[in-house]
C-alpha cells in the first residue's frame, strides 16, 4: 500500500466534497418539497390521483438511479424535439441532469415515507382538531404533517444517507465530485486501491455526520426543544421500560 499516494488523495479528493454536498442538499430539498403534496395525494387523495402518484413512485423506486440518469442525460439528447426546445439549455448540462434525476428519485422515496407517516397519524387527533373548528388545510399544516414528520424521520434519515452515497453516480456524467475526482486520479496513477479507500473514508465521514444530525433532530423534536426535557431524554434510554419508584420502609 502506497501511503504517500493515499496522502495525496487526502489532499485532492476533498475538493470534490463541495459538489457532492451541493448535489445532495439541493436534491433532498427539491425532493422533499415535491414529496409533501404528493404524499397527501397518495394518502388521502381521490383514487385516480393516488394511483397516479403510486405509478410514479413505483417506476422511480423500481428502477436503478443510474439508468434514470443515463436516460435523462444520454437518452433525451437523441430526440430532435428536445434539442430544439428551450429545455435543452438545462438538459445538455450534466449538473442539471444529475440534479433533476436525484431530485425526482428522492421525491419518489420521500413520498412513500411521508405517506406511511401520514397514514400512521391517529384518526382521533384529526377528529379533535376538526372539533376545534380548524379547516382541512390548517389540520394538515398544524397537526397531521408535524406528527407524520416525526414518525417518518428515522426512515427519512436513511434516504438522506442513501442520497449522499447515490451522488457518486454523478461521476458517470463527467461531474468531478468525490468519486469523479477519485476516478480522475486513478486514470493518472493507476492505483485504484489507495485512492478509493480514501474516497470511501470521506463518504463514511459524511454519512456519519448525517446520521448524527438526524439523531439530534429526532431528540430535539421528541422534547420540543426544551432543555430540561432534552436532559431527561438523554437519561431515559438507560431505563426504557421501568419507572423509578420508592418503597416506604416498614
């Protein structure tokens, strides 16, 4: 193992972290914003709307993201009408193609995650909100969605981690994120072992940070951000199923 080459990789590869994070954050943000209305349609919409959303999520979740990226970047370029349209300015750019592919993929997965969360909200909660005179949009915004988001957060954390790792596919369309930089170094050094070990370590660091951030967000939401409740939440896992009680002396 060439430690000098690994040190060089530690210097070069972090320059691709910015593009990796940009693609990940923008994809997750766009996917989440798109998934919220889709999740409500999937969970509570009319049968036609729910079926249409299901068809979208079924196709996207059932096909590899790499295939979707190739179809968007290489496939659409073969259609004359696309090249002549105003959308060609975006679709000919690998960054926007990757971002669009990742966003649509994230939206499909997040839609199903939020849909399960929305369906898990107790019916009595929404009925209580209705009895208070809240309108449907107010119930969805103030009651149903916050509860569903808390329920869905652990599963959504997996989506965040998956998107960080999935962003490596952008290297297949010439983008120089972490994996793209690693492939470029390998093409000149012919030493894939050392370089990809460093690349894997960088991805591991990013996913570890994301997991920790999701855990902190879960803890914060479970205690409504109250500092005293946060301290209690940190102590609670030590005794998950028991209450501390005192028995009077005889």
